[in-house]
């Protein structure tokens, strides 16, 4: 059913849903467009509408071949919408879900395109803050690149920044700590988890996480409850991926560094990735074991952050909380809702759960099927041992009772209780 968006645009059909809103195929004065209509509760927030208008010039000024350009911002009654270029293709998450993992050459070519987009945005003073496969579109009508990769375009600039702002009377000083976290846990840089303001380096960390996911089929610190994922970003090191050139691995490690200053800039990352493409030609997708779905050793610290009940999900993007009003089940990885910043003691293994300790080589991951099977075998062994002990105790007790009966004087079986005097 068609609906008017402002005075210039008409939305014809829904292309997709996310926790921040709905994307429509629309028509404008210059032809087909994509219209991201934000949720009604966001549109009714006057402070957010004000930020929306303030960001207009910055968003409209982002022009790059690998950026989905924002053509217009519409504020009309209850409608708050971004009008964007229409990309004929699919998003990277859809391809990843279909293929599980990509060949290194194609993965690197796609990420290099996104790095180009980030370089242009960062040069304009814009931080994306929500880089993930859902926000990378693949232009199926564009020329094929290295590894048969379609051109990649980064979308949803400005959405995270618009929504990631506490309700307050005045502007927050740059040095003031952040008390809420906005985004998808799997791609959040450690400094965001620790409550620092997001800078350009957070996009590099998120993009390196995307590259790791394209190569491995899972994110480096995902799995289990959101609080556990957040803590891993701060405390754990990335697990190596066998089968890729050392140069590519070192590049990943550098961009996943805990210290923001240690990461490459977007322009440097793009150049380094493209330099590696000849080295990656012909390498097939990696054959790596996928980690377990959930980590039972990391209990959920915040009940309100628990993902909704349903089928056990693959290790991958886990939302902080269920999507907001208007979101759909299939969009539960795309979240712009918030979660409080964990305290230092929680990140060290306090309320967020027991600190993880290294497992011996070959030991099963806590919560995995093998781990549960081992636990079941241990329980059966304990129960068997207890049963044997109980039988032995009963036998000994019976022997003692029999011995006592042999030594006691005979009783009249007709009297079960002593006679009353």
C-alpha cells in the first residue's frame, strides 16, 4: 500500500525492517529512491527531531562511490525519514548467511571498498558508529571486482548518532563519560564498552570484526549473552585464523587492537588491503571449526538484555536487547537500543559473570555439546559410585542387623509392641 512521505516522495513497498525503522522502495522527483522511515516513537521525540535537522547538512554532504548517499531528510508530522539512493542488490549479511564464509580475496575486496567509504566520511568529520554486514550493500549491477566481489556501499550513516544521545537539557561535554551503549555487541570497540566517546577508530575496529567474520563465518568475540560479549572485547585476544597469509592476519590483529591509537586509519587500511589482493587470489574459503552457540560460563548480568526466547542462534551478531517498537523477528541483529556501560569490576569478571580462564588444549568449550556430554558422564559416574556405596551400606547394615538378631533372645511374633504393665 503506497503512502506519502512528505510532499515529494511516495513509499510503495517495504524492502526491509530494522529496530530503528522500516526501509521502503519509494519514488521521488528524480526517480526511484530508498526511504528509511524511523519508528513513530523516535519521530515523536522532539529532541531527536532537532538533532535530525542539525545533522542534515553533514549527511547530505557525504558523497562517495562506496557510500549510499542521503538525498533528503524529511520531517513531516509523525514522519521522520532519510531518503537515500536506491541500490539494486542485497546486503552483506544476506550473502554471508547464504555462503557462511567468503574466499579471502572477495572478503578483502569488499572490506577495502568499505574502508574507502569510511576514509571519506572520517575526512568529513563523520563517524559511522554502526559498521556491520547489515549496513553494507552489494551493488549487483556494478562491475565485478577481485574474487568476483560486487561493489560494496556503506549505508545508514547518521542513524546511530541520531539515536545515541541521552535525554538531557544541554550538550554533553566531550570529556563527559558515556553511560549507555548503542549498537550491536559483536562489533563494539573496547573503548565504547568502557564508556569513552566514539571516535573514528571505532569504525576501524568494527570493520576488522566484519572482515574476520567474512573469513571465519563468526565474529571474534561473539556468542552467549550480550554482557559476556562486551567483556570479551575488553579482556580477550582474538583467536588466530589458520589458512590466511601472515600479512593479512597481522593487519587484522592491528585493527582489532584494544588501544584505539594502535589501529590503522581508514585510508591506510584500504591501501594495505588492496596491496594484499594479489597474494589472496585463488585461496578458497577457510575451513575452520565454528564455535559453539552459547557460552554457559558467561551468565547474563542484566535480565533486560537477554535476547528473546526462540531457536538457538549461531554465534554471530547478538543484539543488546530485543528491537524496539516496530521491529520484526528477522531484524533482531539490527539494534539501536541501549545498554548501560559496565563498571570496571564487571568487565574484570564481577557482575558480568565469572572471569574466563584459559582452557587446556583440547578441552571442550563451556556450554558446548561436548562440555554438556562430559558433565553428564561425570554425573552418571557420581551417581553410580553413590549407588554402589549405598548398596554396600545397606548390605553391611543388613549383616549387622542379622548378627544382632542372632544374639538377641527370641520374641513372640504375635506381639509387635511391648505389653502394657
